[in-house]
C-alpha cells in the first residue's frame, strides 16, 4: 500500500472508530433498553467507559484591572492573555447565533458528540490527500480541548490535550458527553465564547469586541458578530486588522451569514444588509502594563510601577516573584488602588509648572495619607516610557557617553529599587534627632546656646578642621546663632543646635528613629569616606562616629520621607506604604489580602511634640506660640491650612527638599539629578533650587487639600513641651567656678562662651547667663564672662531666653552658604 493511501486509510478509520464508539455510548445513554450485542462492541464500550470523564476546569487567564481609589478611573491592565469573562446575557444574541452557525450548526441537537458530523468528516477526509481536512469536533468538544490545555500542569499534559491522535479524540468525546450532562447549552456556549482565541491578542469575545471594534460584546451588530465568529476557525489567517488578510476575513464572514440564513437565525435581507454595512475595524491591541496605560495625562506610570513592584514582594500572592506575577497577570482581579486622582493631578500639574519635562534635573514628589500608609500619588517631570531612544546624555561624568533618564524612563526614581538608592534630603533628617531627644526625656524648650562653627566630638576622616573633629557651621550665624530650643532650632534649621543635640542623645538613636519611621538606607558603600549609609543603618558604633547624620547626608526617597513624616502626623503610627485600597476577584468578592501593616513606633505625645516643632519651619505657629523664624515661611499662607514639615538643602546644593503636610496628606519633594545624585551643577544650572521644589510641593498640597476641611494638629502635653521648669541661679559677678557649680546643682548643663562681653561686673567674673530666669530642667545654660567696661547690662533678667534673637530677614529664610568657612570646607557647612 502506498504511503499516501495508508494515510487516507488511517485517518478515515480513526474517525469511523471514534464515530462507532461514540455512537454506541450515545445510543446506550439515550436508549438504555436497547440491547447492544457483539463481543467487539461490548469491548469497545468497556474501553470507552474506562476513560476519565471528570474534566478539571481551571479558569483561563483573565485581565487584572487597576483603578484609582474612586473605583472608576482605569489606570492599567495586566495580563498574559487579553481576556475578560462575561455572562451570556452581556453578549449580543447575534453573536451567540453567529458562533453556532460558524462552528457547530447542530449544537442544539447533539449531546456533545455529533454523529452526523463525524460521518461527514470521515467521508470528506477520505477524499483528501492524506491529511484530515475537515474536523468533526462539536463546539462542546472544542471547549473541552481548550479547557484541558488551560488546566494542564505539565508540558506532557498540554501535548496530550492537543495531539492529533485517536486516543485524544476519544478522551475529548468522553469529556464532551460529561460536560453536556454537567451544563446546559447556554452555559457551554458562554464558556466557549469566553475561552476561544479570536486573534490579534484577543482571547474571548469581550477582548475581541474591544480590540476589533472598540465596544462591548452586547453592542455588536450582525455584521460585526459574523466577522468575529468567522475568526475562531483560523484567527491568524483571517485577521481583519491586517489589510492583507481582510479579504479572506470578509469571505469567511459571508460564509457565516449564509449559515445563519440556513439556520433561520436571520433573513437573506438581513444578511445582505450586513454585508453592505461599513465595518470600522479598530484593530488596536489592549494596553498592558505600566508603560501602556489607557491614560497618560495623570503621569501615574510611576505609581503603577510602584504597585507592580509592591505586588511582587507580597507573600500573599505566591511563593516567589514568578508566581506572584503570574497571579497578577492571570487572576482577573479588580484592584482598587490607593491613588487619589485629585492628589495625583495636583502633583503632576505642579511638578510640571515648577520644572517641565525635558530637564535633566528632576522634581520628584510623593504623597501619603497619614494613618493608613496609602500612597495617594507619585509624580515627577519625566515620562514613564520604555522608549528612551531620544533621551538626553547622561549627566554623570562617570557615565559619559551613556543615555540619561530624561525625558523618558522607567527607573523607580520616587520609590527606590534596583540601582536607585535615593538622594540626600538635607535638614529634613533633623526630625529624627529631635524625636530621639524627645524620647530620651528632652523637651521642646530644651535650650542650647548655638555658635558657629561648633567643634563636635565626632572625628572626621580627612582634613584638619577643628583639629580633626567635625565642625558644622550655620549658613547665616546672625540669624541662627544664640540660645535655641527645638521650636526655634528646627524653624531656623540651626545646624549647631542639632549636632550637639545628637551628641547628647546618641547618633545611633537618631538612626534608630529614622529606621522605625521607614527610612530604608538602600545605599551600600565600601568607602568609609562616603559615610556608608548601609553600614550606618546597621552599626550603632559606626553611627556614633558620624555626626553629619542629623544634617541629612544619607540617601532616601521622596516616598520614604513622606511616609516618615506622615507617621508623626498620625501620632506615631507607622503604616507600610501601600498602593492598595481593595482587591476583588473575578466574582467581585472582596479578598482579605495585603492588609494594611500598621503599628505604633513612636509614643503619641512624642509624635505630637515633634509635629508641633515642625510647624515652625513652614510659617505656621506651634500650639504654644513658640515659633520664631522659618526657612519655608510662605507655605502656611499658600496652603491655608495648619501645616508642618521641613526644608532641606545639602552642602554644595546637591539636592533641595521640602516636606509639607496636614493631618490628611503628607507630601515630600526632592529636586536633584537622578543620573548624578551628587551633582555639583544644580545651582549653576537653576539658581536657587528651592524655588523649584518648594513651588511644586506647596502648591500641590494646596490643590490636594482644596476640598478637604482644615484639621488642626493635636498639641503635645505641657510636660513634653516645657518639662519641669527650674529657676536659673543668679550668678552675675560671681566667679565662673562658683557659677558653674551653682548651676549644675539645680540640674542644668553648663558651658562657657569663649568670647568675653562688656558688663558692669569685674573682668573675669560672670557677666550673665543665657537663658536667665527659669527654663526647663536639663537645658544647657551658657555663662558669658565679663571683660568689664560697664557697657553691658549684667542683670540676669536681661540675659535673653531661647528664641529672643531677631533678624530682619526672618520669614524669608537666610542666604545660603555665605560663611567664609564654607569656601574652605564646603562639606562642613551642612544643611539647613
């Protein structure tokens, strides 16, 4: 026998055997009283009966949709297969009829296996050239085949579900008969329409309707439905979005219409009208992922990316990142995110107003809701895009010749990750030292007489400034020096208040506060000259040797910083930053997954005290009226709500930072160069960097708060604010030794100012103390030594208390880095 004839015989015999077996089983099921005789028939029936009949039906992959917090604004779609199951009632009746006419005209007559179809296929294939050219699969069998494929757990199971063998055909028939007992025809039709591939990346009728016609399947016309139904036979060959294949697709549509007329679903006139109607084929694949968001207007791509990265880290969604990604892209979730459209819009608009996309310098902002950790928005003057073919050159001199990340990037500039470790945030880190001091029993009124420069106990690794010790200075001593407490030290951002305060409480405790509030210390450096952030975060001994920590030379991100301050606004309750409000499954059932992770990390009274001092830098007033001077004076007037926060500038103007918050929203903004975080070009290129970041943050907070009520911050206790008050002994004109002894006996620390002052007291005796009168126990009292001359009032009451030094420039902030020492030792000028 020739090989070709052998092929014809095998194919025909296979179909006839399948038909015989199926016919026997169907007959036995339909007419149980009829005796089936013959040993061969009985053996065949027994073999068929021994085949499995319980079909495992796992749901095929579904699109997961991400919405804004309003549950309406679609942000993104994640999928491996573009599919969304819909109920049959949401599919146009003409689509239901068209698919039956195209694939299984006897669908409503058979019981899963069509004997007439098997016989017809056998005859047709017997006349072919060795190949099975006409199938006999019913619509039910086609569903079974696809369900087996999607339920397969191994490659072997996938092959078994699709191989062209009589054994596979028999199994398929057995399953089809069982499916027809399990479901009614409408249920089978619904499952078939949802599982089938329609080409052009569209799986299921919902995706096909959207991809080809931009509409829901319930709105399909007869012409559109007949075209879609014709695609299932060969989706690639009949793709109507491909101009070269449109003619074939229309011919296939005409066939479907003829079949619909034969089945009396439509009239010939309706078929003719459908053929004549103009079809508008969109042919647009549904967007997938964060770089292909349905709407780019809000600039929410960076938020979407944060959500995606966050999802991959959650053990609730799988054992590893691969399993979690698979769940996101196939689980059919409705994810209601934390993104607030109003806040996101405010961030993006004001970032662009401050510094438009296209600049190599980035204004990066993040907004967090205190008490929940919900990330309300993330925005920067960048496009979230994989197309970086037209990006500018990298600004980092060590990466010369490489492409920069502007204007397009997918790097997590705002949240950190990969090689993005963050940016120096300047004096915003003074907050962590202040919280540590409050936890150690110091109060807001704790006074230090600040001088510039200040010789600290922290060693420096290079240079001989102050004999090898770290010596921070204040940028404008006339505005910053003098007796300062936490209110005025924080408001005027006095470096030489916070470094000695850090000495008293221990730098390791300030670091511990930062970590508890969510600062992650992503940087890892092996060069001790660079103040290794990672080692600092994990080594108290190292922290004790790093006096500049309080001045914000450690790298952080806008999101970490916003959440740290939001924790304090929430009375010390830390919540891990989350992009999620709610997750629902395919059945719209709310899932108890990825619950908020909140716990108290700072005592409420301590947090309230820190926030009370943080009202001072932004032009607001503390609950006790103790604010005096502000580096961000204009914020309160712009936001028109009670506000708290902090400005921050690094030495050399590598970055500029502003954190501004109400009780409802905390926003952190950092201006820097993501390509070169240690840039020295920010001020030469832009001038005052705060002009940009302040504008972005304060106006974004204003706009985001527009529809929210003003809520005041809770005042701390008086003990936390002032501690136990004690009178400073009257020691004017006494010897310095006696004065020091008297002051220490009542519980104060004492320091002697090295520069004598004119007074009526004898030279060498005590001229005055600052503060005088009474102050909080444990404060530092400064003794001023007299040089005689009688021109200075030595009255203790004139000694001056904390916050008494005034400056005509207060309210606008001091000019930066004008101290001559900054030119000699720029690294020592610190931040403010």
